C-alpha cells in the first residue's frame, strides 16, 4: 500500500513539473517571438523610411585607400633622396610651417642631411628663442642655436584653434608614421583635391573635400599649386613634385635614423652570417673525428 502511494505521488509530481516546464517554455517562446517581430518591424522602418534612408553619396562613405608608390627609399638597401629632403624642407618652411609645427626635429638633425653646418646655423639664427632672464629678472631673447628645436607657428593650442576656426593643425613630426599608408597617404592627400566635390556630397561650412581623408571632409584646403616655390636647384616646382619632396622630408622627420638603421642592419646580417658559417666549420672540425671513428674488437687468438 505504501508503495502504491509513493508511485502516485511520483506521477503527480512529474506531471506538475512537466506542466510548469511547458508553461515556462511557452512563455519564453512568446517573448522570443515578440522580439523577432519588433526587430523585423524596426529594420523595415529603418530601410523604407524616406526621412532616414541611406544615400549612396555621403561624405561618411568616402575614404579612398592611397595607391602604392615606388619611393626610392623603400628598399632595404636604399637611402633617402637627400636632395629631395632639402627641397621638401623648403616647401615645408614656405607653405606648411604657417599652420603646422615640427616639434620633434632640432636644427642639428638637419646637419649633413639636407644642409651643411653653416647653412643650418644661419637658418637657426633667423629665429629668436627665450633666454635666461637678466639680472633684473626681465625676459630676454637670443638667436637660435643648433640644439634648439624648430619653432612652431603658434604659442599654444588655444591660439592654433582660434586661428583655424576651431580646428587644430596636427604636428607633422610623426605624421608619416601615424597615418595608415605612410608616405603614400600624405602624397595622395596633398594631390587629391578635386575642383568641386562630387554630386551628392554635402560638406560643413569651411570644410573642403578630399576623397583620401577619412569621411571626405577636411578642414585644410589645397595648399600646393604649380610654381608656388622656386627651387634653388632649378627643379620644376609642379604640384606633384612639391608633394613628393615635402612627403620625403616628413618621412625623414618621422625616421631620421632610417639610413643608419639600414646600415647597421646590413652590418649585423654580414657579421652574424659569417659567425654562423664559422660555427658550422668549427663544429665539423671538432666533431668529425669523433663521429667517424670506428671501434674494433679483436678477440685473443686461441693457442693450439
């Protein structure tokens, strides 16, 4: 009798549990179905509502990848074109320095790279730098020295933003290393300004269109035009030539040690290869006799 009661209670408990589970599953299914319906309705609203429909030609969809150019300093055994660096500094000083700084480059870095020691001294002395105050505590100025860094166009960030409608011109010391595409991006950006933006692109007030800039809207207008500077070596100052030269100069500014690094890498490869071959020869010389030796056992002969 006790066994029959226990079986009935077990059946009743199993039936109640199954019913509760079915109700719980049914509840979750209702919530999931409702979520799918709401998501589908929201997606349909976003796709077919004219007020928020996506357009094929929006500035946010622009951002061309810069093509690859065959720069003469890209190879492992190639160095910078130092004549191009010299011309690029001229473009930077006459065009770019009005808005952009080059805080990480000192005058001494340019010695025997693009200019001679005397030329760099003369260029540095054209600028004034803060000196120690006099005996009365009054500030003094002094001509620049080789150890000074290239001066920026603005005294602080607030002055830079005030002069550029709120936009902050970036420092160009590491611009080539800081942008995807490196020199290819900088060159494409400088030469990628069309006369008019394509149809369907709406730009903010004061912005300019450049397809290589992310979003297409850039605060900097086109700055390079043919014959804008006069090169001292007689090179024609076309837009592409000036862009190539200033890009080479900025690449050098981002990696002024690149030529020396390539030389050291070549020396390291030669030395390590020689040491490797020497170690192989020593190993064979030391172990050849040991690995090729032969043990012979001659048992004693029996006497008759």
